[in-house]
C-alpha cells in the first residue's frame, strides 16, 4: 500500500509555504542574513516543536519565519518544498503564502512574491510540478490591513489564483473580512477560507464562510458534520474541504480520521493535505499513509481522494481532465 500511495499522482491544496521551512534551511538562511538562532542544531530546533493547540503552534510558526528576508530566501523556501513535492509525485499544488507576516516586519510584498513566483516557474520547467499561489490574510490583524494587502497585490494579480484566510481564529470570524472578500471577488480572485478544527463557534464560522462570504472552498472544515444542512449545501454546490490529518492530531485531540471517513461516505469532496509539514514532520504522502492506516482505505478510496483534489482545483477543465486521466491510468 505504501508503494501504491508513493506512485499515486497527487494534488495538494492546503499547504502553507512558510510551514515548509525545515530547520536545516532556517540555519542556512540565518547564516546568510547574519542572524542568531536560539538553538545549537537542527535536531534541537525540531525537539522544541512542542505544541498542542493552534495558538501554541502559531507562536513557533511566526518566530521561525524571521529568517526570511530577501527574494532568494523566498525562492529557496519554495524550491525546497517543490523538490519534496516532486519526490512524492505531487503533480499540482495550490500554495498559501502569508504576505502580512512579512510586510508587518518590513519585508516588501514585491520581495516575497517575486521569490515565490520564480521558484514556481523553475519547478514547472525543471521538475514537472505545476503550482499556483493563494494569498492569505492573517485574521488576527485588522480587516483594514487585509484590504490594504489586497490592494497591494493587484499589480501581481496574474500571479495569484485566489485569496484565503488563516491564523488565530478565536474572536476573528469570517464576517470580519466580508468587505475584503467582496472586493477580492470583484477583482477576479477565487475564494477560500480556513475554518479550523474544533475552534470556538466552528460551525457558525463555516456557515458564514459558505452562506455569507460565498467561498469556493473550505480549508479544514471537519466540524461541518455537526450541521446536516451545511453538509447538504456543500454537496449541492460541490464545495471541497482541504483536510490535514496529521496537523489535526497536533493541534486537536485526534487526526479526525472518522470525520474524514464520514465526509467521504457522504460524497463530500474531501481531500488530504499536509498543512505545515516542516513542523508536523509529515508531507502529503505521510498524511495519506497515516489516514490509510487509520481507516484501512482501499486503493480506490485513496484514488478518489486525489480525484476530489483535482476536481476542486482552480484549474481549467481540460487540465483537470488530464490529471484525472493520469490517476485512472495509474489505478488501472
């Protein structure tokens, strides 16, 4: 089964590029930029990755990205992930990036996106991995800052597929960003939004995202199972959920494998992704392996998870069909 998963053509839709910053690269970038890290080695840094909820994870996550300063830094960050993706037969990815986490500490938007964009172009040419960027707003900042970031992104509109919303959800509901999302829609961006697992008012946040904001996808979103009406809406609209099993196990009480199974059985377009793999020590292949082990998924069920992912990508129909044909050929 591990061999089958390894060869399966994959699609990743919930991946924070800043969350792929491996300790070895942190040390390299710190040396490059003349920074001191509070660890003696990469092993010691990994051992410090102790978190059991979303806020404790975010604290370490934001501290880690302080080493990202220059365009080459962002290029190396993205290429590191894309090489690993190619090794795991990820054929296509839609990658989150958090510009406010960088502009808020003095790194220009232009520096961030040019480094990432160049890596995406090189990866497609050299590795055969196609990817697009999704610009996320940090929900624990003011909505006005999100709007300013949206406006700053417009000169780079053709490089960005859509917008998302992440970071600490407590006290920061989707409704806070309704005007930002409406402007993003007017500018032609596609829309997704984190509805993290087991957060305060989780179901209401999912409702706002779907009914009030009108998102095209939900990131995480397993708590939708608590409201049958919302499940029916998701099914009717074909909205996909980008779930992250191993991430769930770090920031909640479990991988939520049984919830993912129920979503699969209901016909929801649920997908499997890695979220922040450098911090959870698991990329998309390891997430698929863990879920398969927990649920004893069949080959057809694993293939269906990847079909779901390609179906809810923000790609034109002919590209989706080409990737789906790869899966069918592999399975047969």
